């Protein structure tokens, strides 16, 4: 291995060579390579220094280009966030300070920008392909549900229109308008109770339950998608024996029939009646639904110019017979419990030792000792409790907490017909009612 030379050694190589010694002889005597002796002798002969000079090339993307090139790329991206790399390269060529400078190619500019999170374009993650639901083939097999938000009325208020349609029966099953606040503001969201009331109108009007209800991914339908816990709406349908289906994300055409029904109902009953208040508008809407279903010829393909109820007599034949007063008895809470018992939900315990399950404000205490740890949450139908278990094997039980907002009264929104009202203390005004002075 060759020795590392010092400046005095290099100067001595040159002096020995000037006295007539060969490069090879000097290398053998000094114990260095022939190339080393030759390099320093020729460098000193040409007037160079015997000191080592290390040149470190700048590192990083586009380091071989002028610094103004890198600066110009960032300035152009910040000034024009939607420009592509080809347009940025063209903009560089138009800058007077870069005239005559070598410019990077589009691919080099793209790689350079991707190292800066604030200026790079976010790559869209391709969504997992989800097959569309098979088409319904029977009347009352599947009902489609959707909203039309923020319909302005002349009194300065606005309403939300909730519509239910049977795509095979080609009829509007139900439609309701609900208050949505003042016009010009963001309309209020449809609540679970409003949604249930709309579907109950359809149940009662046609004296049947559908086999399936298909919706989009609105929060009232599916809850918080990130938690993977079924929404109260889904559990309500499950208790009634109805399957809840959702369309593919970003594919509103999967609910095309109810989307088109919005326009039909609006044009027939709402447009021109904006002077009515919400209650009067609902009465007009109810009359319009009867006329569209039983009296007026339909332009739907399967109706052949007849009213839907005449073209599809199966509409009047209940698939699952329903009466409003029987909903409480029809709702099967055991079916809900069996469904929940088949699942588990991973959760991270918060700093305060709490876990959220079943809703944004439904928190259960596991204990500060488990803060930051992953736990698995299961439902025990025997005592209707959430069981919190350690995520690591073995899955030992940590805590049990009584499940809230999963009882029959909450999921249906109905009062228990067998429950007795708690005693109440009457005020002096109530006691005086009916007493003549």
C-alpha cells in the first residue's frame, strides 16, 4: 500500500528528478506508486503547488446547473402552482438572467420539485375499484334514498328535500321537505330522525318494507367512515331486516333514478310554490306524489305511458307487510347484537385514557395506564357491553363498559310502548287548571 505523501516529500521528488533520477527509482526509494511521483513532479514542473487541493462538487439535484436555475424553478412554481414542468422550463428560458445558461430537462425539474413538499403536486392515490351493486330485479327489492339541499323559499328560509324511489317500480316512494335554516347560508344537515321519518312515510304509504335501501356516503347514512363502526341508520335498518347498501365512492350514477326523481318532484311540486311555508309545501308534495303514482302517465321505460301503479301492480302488494304501530315489535335488537358481535374495532387509547367508539361524543374510559396503546374493541351481546382487549397476544381483557346509544329506543327513535312514564311533580299552574274561580 502506498504511503501518504507530504508537501516536503513531493518537493524532494521533484528535486531528485531534476538531478536525473527516474520516476521508478524515486518511487521505489520512497515506497510510493510510480503515478504519484510522476503527478507531483509534473505539477511542480508546470508551476503548480505541492499542496493538496480537494474540490468537492456540490451535491443534490440540479447541482450541476447555475444556482439561479434552481432559484428560478422554485419562484415559478410558487407564482404559478398549477404549471407543469414543461411550462416551468419554458418560463426559465424567458428570464433575462438565465439567457445562455444550460437548462435542465422536464424530468430533472420534476424530480427537483418533488423533494419540496410545499411546492410539489400531490399524487392522487388510486382508489380501490369497487364493483357496482347488482341491479334490482323486483319491485320493493331496493329503494334509493338521496337529498337535495338548500331549496330557497320566498320567506327567506330554505328546505331540504329528501326523496325515496323504487327503480324497478319506477315510482317516487316518498318525499319530504324539512327546514334547513335561512336562505343564503349553508343548509342544515339532514338528521337521523328526519331521515327515519321520511322512510317511515314510505313504509306506511305502501304498507311494506323494502329488502334493501341504497344510499351514498353522507355522514347520516354511514357515520364516520374512518371509525368503521356502523352508523345508527344502518343498525336501525338492520333491526328491521333491511340491508343497507352504498353506492361506489364518486359514482352518483349508481343512484341515477333517485337523482332524476329530484328534478321531477321539484319541477312538479316545488317550483312555482316557493311562496308556501314548509308545512304547506309538504301538503302540495304529498298530493303531487299521489298524482304521479296513480293518475299521470309516466315517461319511464317500463311504464309504457301508464301511471306507475297501473304499470307495476306489484307496488300494491307488500313484500314485507308493515304498519306504523307495529314497528317497535318488528324491530329485532338481537339481530343488531349478533351483527356487532361478529366484528372488532381497533382503537388507540387517548392521553386521558379514553376511547371513542360508536360516535364522536361516545367516549369510554379504559385507563390512563393504557394511554397511547392499541386496543381491540368487541361487543358482548350477553350483557351488551363493549369489551376492551389488549391488541398484542394474548388478547387479555382490560375493561368492560356498558354500551350506550345502542338500545332499541335510541336506534328507532320511538318511545317504549311498555314503559311507564316516570312520576312528575306538577307546578302550581298545572294544579290550578280546570279549577273554576
